[in-house]
């Protein structure tokens, strides 16, 4: 049994030394050469990468690669991993695929239906048109599509390992649908993120296909390697605003980025959690200014110090919410420049239980020797009762 896993990439990266893993430069037809195998030889759709994302690589594998019994797809930063945290070997794949039809990601459970979530971040007409095309071309799949699109689960990343026969059958089904949808929808989105509509919908369609065929799916963790260059750049820019104590400028910049790239706040992008902490920093500083309180940016401007401050604050507020506060927690609150605004925002990020928040505020107020902070927390506690 031979296995080849293709690592979809659009930039240079350090890839696993295991020869089973093969970098594949997607969108190679319109990009500078990176020194990797490209997806623009033979029968290909490489020039459509701006709409199809890693799917141009999947198309290339389907049409041009026939040298392995089993094939897989992962990303330059995302790999399927074992419980031990290590990437799969050929022996692992062979052992698992004796009993399963494919290896893929654990299903993502959303807080809302897939249809609603897609519509919040993308042109929902593209998803609806996909459903209509499925009803036309493959009516036997439509009931499954309709059921799942109104539920709250999906696979993500188009990450999988399966037999070449299964892979080809799925790819033929997928692209026959998308090539029709492509002719019917508006693809002139204002930015790169929203133009990659087929890359997003296909994550869900893999779930539809696997469910319809009742494939036995071995679901596993996805390991993240490194941080996106876009995320690093965003943090560097925010750090400059913090150095200038410019919370308003940081907010405007962050808002502009989120309009273009709402995915930056996803766990797969914000792997350190520092973008979420940056949002917390901005919100806290702005509200402190509005309430005439000492502002956190007057005390700390260094990015790393701010991240440490808010991660510590969140941990301590969590302790108070769960009645696990220590003397060390109290000492930190009493010595650090914490305002009731900072505590309130931290609590709201962790729970929507108003009574729990009220109790948390009262506990901190009772313990704290900062009279003004204690008084303000008691006032806020009453407003949450």
C-alpha cells in the first residue's frame, strides 16, 4: 500500500522530512515560483485559485496523480495528527484505513446552523445556489444537504486521507457541482478572503458526501504549525498603536482588517490567542477613557506586557467566577492597575451568566483593599442581579 499526502501551500515553509509528504504549490499559474511542484501542469484549474483556494490542488491530484493507492491533503500549517501529537506515517494510515474509509478532521460544532454561520461571513446565495445545483444534478444527495446545512456541524480545511478511488469519486462529484455554480453566482467579492467561496463551501460538502455514503470516518485532531504571516503583521501593527497609547487608532485598524479577513479571529489563525487579548486591550482602554478612569495604556504600552497583563487578569477572574481565588490572585489585583472595566470585560468574555458575574464582583470587592475599585464593583454587581 502506497500513500502520498500533498501539502497545499502558497508560500515557502519548513515541511516534514517524511517523503510521504509532498508540497504542492496551489495557484502556481499566477504566482512567483517557490521551488515546489505546481498545480498548473496537465489538466488543471490553477488560474482559478483565487476562487477555489486549495481545491485547485485537489483538482490537480484528481486529474494528474496516479502513483499511490492512497492520497491525502493537508495545509502548510495544518496537519492531521495522532493523539500523541505526531503526524501520521504510512504505517499509521495503512492500519487505520483497513477499518475506515477516510481519515479527516474532527467535526466542528457551531453555535448556530451552518447556513446561518455561512451567511454571517459570506454571500449566502453561493451556498443556496450550491444546494439548488445539487438538487438538479444529484437529487439523491439533496435531502442530506438540506438536513445538514440546517444543523450545526461541518468538517473543515478540506483535510483528508483516503483511497485514490474514493478521492477521485468525491472530486468528480464536487467539481461537477461547482463548475455549474460558478456560472450562476457573482464572484466579484471585494477582497481575496471572500472570493475564496468554493474553498469554504467544499469543507461542508465533504461532510455531506461522507454522511450520504455512510463512510466510516476516522476523525482526529489537527496540529497547527507556526503562525500565519498575516497574523504576525497584524500583531506588529497593533503593537505600534499600543506604543502610541492610541486605542482608537487600534480599533479602527482592527475593524478594517476584520472586514477583509474575518477569519483572523478563528482559532486556526489566532493560535496564541493574542489577537483576542488585543481586542480585549482595545475595548478596556476605550471604556476606561470614556469612564474617566486610569487607562491601562498609560501603565503598559509594550505588546508582550499587555498580553501578560490581560491573560493574568482573565485567569484570576476565572478563579473568582469559580470560587477558586488564591491569596496570590488578590495580591495581583491589589498591586496591578486593574479597573472595574477591565474586570467586567474579562468576566463577560468568560460567561453570560449575570448572577455568576454579580457574585464574582462581590467576591473581589470583599477581598480588595482598593476602596474605590471595591465600591464600583459593588455598584456593577447590583446591576447584574
